[in-house]
C-alpha cells in the first residue's frame, strides 16, 4: 500500500527536507544515475572486459559519414564497415558520427581500425566519464558532457566523445540530437570555413555547438527565473519554493558538468600538440572565452536564485507581520470594550448605573465612541 503523508507534519521552512522526502511526487529537474553504474563497472573490471556502462537511449546505433574538402562533399548513412578509415585520402576530411554507444563490437571495430588504445575504447563506452582530454601518438581523445531538456522539461546529461586524427574526426553521442545539424548544413552547402579548414577546425565547430547548447539552456533557465520572480514578489507559494530548490539543483549540475569541460579546453589551448596547429589554436582560445562566459552566466543565475530564496522568506515574514498587525489592531480596539463590558458584567447589587433607564444605550454609545476613536487614532498614526 502506498504510504500516505500528513501535510501538517511537513516542515515547510526546510525545503531541502521537503525535496528529499519525495513528497507530492516531486521529481528533480536533473535526471542522473546517482549510483554511477557502480555495479556495471565492478562487473566489467572483474571480468576484464570492455563493456558499455550506461543506459541504452536508442534502439539501434546509427552512423553517418561525411567526406569533404574545398571541392566537394559526400555523405552516407550507416556504412557497413570502417575500412575506409585505413584508406582515407589525405586531401579530404572525414567525419564519422555515432548515435548510440551500446554496440560494443562497433566501437571495438573502430578501435582496431584506427589502432586506438584500449583505455580510449573503454572511456568511449563509459557514460559516467568525467570530461577530459588525452593525447596519444596518433590521435587526440576528448570527452565532454552535454546538456539538454527532454519533453517533460527535465535536464538530461549526455556523454560525448571525440577522436581527432590527422584528417578525421569521430564523434560519439548517446542519442539522437540536433546539436550538429548546422555543421552538416555548412558541409553540404559549402558555408563558412569548415570545408576549407583541416579536421581540427571541425572539432572546434563541434565543441562550439556543444557550448552553444549550454547558453540556450541557461537562457531558458533565466526566463523561468524571471517568471518565478514575478510570482514570488506578488504571491509567494509553497510550489514556488519547491521550484526554486529544483532550479538550484539544475544550476549546480550544469556547473559540475561544465567546469571539467573548461579545464579540458584549457589543456588544449595551452598545450602544443601536433594535432592542432598554431593558426587554429586561436579558435580553441575563443572556446575558452565562451566557457568563461558560461560560468559567469550560471553564477549570475545562481545568485539570482539565492536572492529569490531570501525574497521568498522575507515576503512570508512580511505577510506574517501584516497578519499580526491586523490581529493586534483588532485586539487593541476591543480591549477597552471588553473592559467596559467586564465592569458591567460584575454581580454587585449596588451599581448606580444599573438603575438608569437609558443606561444600556449610554454604554453602547460610549463603546461606539471608543471604537471609532481608536480607529481614528490608529489611522493617524498610520498603523492601519
């Protein structure tokens, strides 16, 4: 039987406890595996096997290949083999993109074709990997975290990996997405510089598209913050407090995903590597600046959420003060009336006023004058 909760027992002054208790069917905006698939990792290490660590997000793995140079381009879907990577032409740039990572044999086939290190293959298949960059003898490995919102508005974290070689880039995504559609369009329509530049420029474009997605998500969050601000300033409710805490979790998760990304870019921008020329290294320094902008934006959003939390509790205190003010005013007005009523409610036999014919109406008149006089006094003192 589903456990029932008593709303009167909830401490609404502790939103952290409210969220952690799972009341009202609340679900965090951030959907991440909290156990980091520790059981899968342990089993893989025990058996000494290369295995996929994560959740299957697409039914079938899809691949897309682009071959291009300044003279032309060609694309194909789901190539049957990857032998073309061994016989690739130096005059062309090759971009192979994967949607889905659960086909271990495919990733191992890529590893054997390009002579990738076993650790690299293992890291591509591990969706819990922290963003990092590693340089090997004949390729550069780069992994990042990407963020997106699903149809329910929940924030999803996706693992992306990139292999940069002499004239090829291989990208690995957990699921289908439109991150790189504009880059595909540039290749097909010969727009921008991507067809005129080497493979390292393509990697820059892919990483830049990932950063753009961070900006889009942060902009959406900022819009939600503005709407929430209007609600809190006009009519703060318990739901708005819960929403605030959820958004704090979201911004914190974005920071945790983005900071290692920035550190990896710093390594590339400051390291002399044969895979990135000095001329094109400028683009990666530009990515560093964009990363700093993302950090500034998310820090600003975090400060705004903290301010809104303070405003929320200040608003509640103000509403409580207003309520207490009204109650105090009412009580103060009725104190002298209660006093008068109390005097004439005493059971003494000899009370002169009790014998007056119009005494009842006189007392009512006095009580009315006291009531009106009190209201006028409070109004002039601006207590009402």
